[in-house]
């Protein structure tokens, strides 16, 4: 049956714009509460709900569940208002109630990082253009009277059977008053007209149009379908206008205050944070920093971390590795704002993930003399503070050692000092050759270190000098092992250089590099700075890299300086 109103197969009722009871318009402002949910103590299920497998290895199930729940960002430019994205990235709030305990976590992004990500998301239009031929005039503002009619249509077609509006409704769908500040007007109108065209898995039925795929046309399910879509969408867009203006002002102020932030910076950050791990689509971390290794392997937790520290960390994460799991990779552990019961459930699962394979070690109680001796080795002999911090001094590549005893078990501490690759496969910490009694001394010293970490913030990925992705052998080795200090172009300006007492060598300086034989460069990489009378904070890579890989690095350094070794060195070959 068709009349001049709306024919609703799913609800079996007739509505006409003329029959809608118009009510005075009143703006609704809805501010969602911070996402925090009590979850049953099923840690394995919770790990799946949170999508931990998107970044961490060692979990069964991977990230299939979270990828089915996280919205696609392939057409974020046509879907979301930039002001909303900029604000949401600072403090994500619950948007969709019906996705269990899955949630968008906080990534501790500063203003520039949020701006960069917003600009990048504002450039993603894949699949957002030319999807279907929408009727001319769809999305136009129909005026105040039609907006009031749209309010009546929202009531009549049963939107509140799934959605909420100002606190009323079923609550399984999104809060409708947030549509105004979340969604772009054109996208909202197109989605109301044909929901499954943009989101095939949506449970929302199509009330107004049917897509005839054979002709590519939209077939109206009611007279005046376009006018009714415009009435509904314009009504929703009229809500929370003060919030729309507030968010747009904040975004524009950030753009004016940071004119150097670019889309390219946001793309790089999107990859480093492994956003595609949950949201799918493009934007992976790259070949130098693989997406499936964006976080530590959780099968190796047992025996490594002190349980009390792990519990505190999950409740309130901070930057253990300030520049990322990979040196300069930019990966971050986000804050899921877990409840106490969720923290406990996750800890119990992780502690059962594996059995400690580290030899038992009981740290010695060190006298003041031996404590001073251990500190002297760390500060003046070994390269520890080139990557790590201790009481505020040192690099920002590895974890802070100031409270190592609270975070790591004594057995794991000793194993890492003795042979990092065996203790933590894939570690970027080179092995330091030393007598075992010295290993015991340093392990006992670090195991005694407790207290709070002084600086728990991340190094911004927008900082100049972060390693660039490259699949090439020498370039890749350089990005992984050298660029953090020496810079992506070898100019001595890596992000970690600011925390070193001696400026890293400028490998792009042809005048200086042309005086150094390849053998000297090889020895510096193999044996470290100490052996050459340079800074002892330059580590030795001879136990980590093969001779062939070191030669690849030397060859790549020659491309950076665009120079050769001295003639006399070449004559001896």
C-alpha cells in the first residue's frame, strides 16, 4: 500500500509529514560519559574484546573480533567532522553501546599529534565517493518546519527502538544527538537514505530508498523520500549545535597554531600506532617496523614482569619505551581505562601464558662500595645510558632503569644483561661481553632500584630524526640500529641525540667521513665507541650483527656522505 506518506514494511505503519505533530524545537546537548565498563572476570575473552592481538603476538584468535567492531576509516574524510576527530583522539568516549567491552583507548597524543592524525583522516576518501547516484537535492537544509517534521519522523519510524535521544530509548544504538557534532552533513543524509551502502553490516534498515544494483538507481520506498530524508537528517544536525561550534573552534585554533603539521605526518603516525590493526584498510607500520610486532609478545610475560607492576601498569599505562617498541618506531601502549576487575582478569591470563625459562637468580645485597662500582660501570664504561635512563640521565630508546627492580624480575634482568637476544628474542639491545661476576653485580644493582619513573611521556613521532621506513638492506639496518641517534639522513640529529652528552657523528659530512677508512667505520660498529676512544655510549654491534650486515651499513654510510674512504686505504685493498 502506498500513500503520500512513508511506507514502513518493517514496522507496518503509515506516517505523513502532514500528520506529524510538531513540537517546539529545543537543542539537546549530550556529553557521553567516559567509557568504563565492568566486565565478567574472563580475561581471555576480554583480551579478544579489546583487540590486544592486533599489536601483540602470543594470543589465540588474533584481531578478528575487534576488526569486525571497529569502524572502517577508509572513508573517514566524508564521514566524520574534523572537530569531532580532533577532540575524540584526546579523550575517546563511548559512541556505540552494543559492542561489548570493545572500546577506543587513549593514546596520550599531544595537540600536534592529534592535529596530524585528524588531517590524515580528513584525506581518506576511499570508497566514499561515487558509490551510488543519490537523488539531486539530498542533504539540503529543508528549513525549520521540515526539521520539526523530522523530529516527528524519528519518533514515528521507531528510531528509539534501537537508539537513544537525550537519554530516552533502547540504548543499543548510538545516541542520536551526537550525530550533529560527529558526522558530516552530506554523509549523514546519505546514510539515512541508504544505511547499508556505506556500512553493509549495519543492522539499521533502509526506510526511504532501495538500491537497484542492476540500474544503479535509488528506488524510493515512499513518496517524497528525499524530502523525508532531508527532514530527518536536518533535525538530527540541528541538535547540539553549541558543541559543533566548540569543536570546530578548537580544531581551527590548533590548525592556526601549528601550520607546519601536515597530512604526511598524520599518515606516519597512523602507521606507527598500528591503527589499521583494528580499523583495517591501509596504513600499516611498514617493513622496518612490522605491524604484527607493534607490541611485545604476550606469551613471554611469565617470568619477565613483576605481577604487582603489571597490575599497576594495566590500570594506568605509561611510556615504558618512550620512542616505541622498535627504536623510533613510535608504537605506544594505549590506556583502555580498565576497571579493577578487568585488570585482575587480564593479569591472571598473562601470568598463565607461559612458564619462565630464565635461570633462578637471587640478587646480592650490595655494600655502598659495590653499589658505587656498579654505577660506575653503567655511567662510565658500558653503553647502557646511550639508550636507557637512570635517575634522569640517558637516552629515550629503552626503558628507564631507575625503577627496574619494580618492573622486572631479577632472573630476567640478569638474563637480559647476559644475552639479550636469548632472553628476549627480537630485542634491539646488543650483547655486552663481560665476566659473569660483573653480570651478577649489574643485575643485583638494577634489581635494587625502586621508585617512580621520572618522565613517563612518549617522544613525539613528529620530532625530526625519527627513522624512516625502508625495505633496502643497508637503509633498513641503519633505520633500525643507527638513525635513532645519527638521524634518518645521517646528520647526527636523531631524536635520541638530545639526551646524549656527546653529539653523534654526522655521517653525511663528506669532509670528515672521507678521512675515515671503511675498516675504521667497521670497527666502530663492531666494537663500539669505547674501543676507538669515542663516546662509550655508542654500543658495540659485533655480537648482534653479522660481518656482512656491518659491511652493508658501512656501504650505506658512504651513500649518506656521498664520499669514499681515503685513497691510501683503497690502495691497500
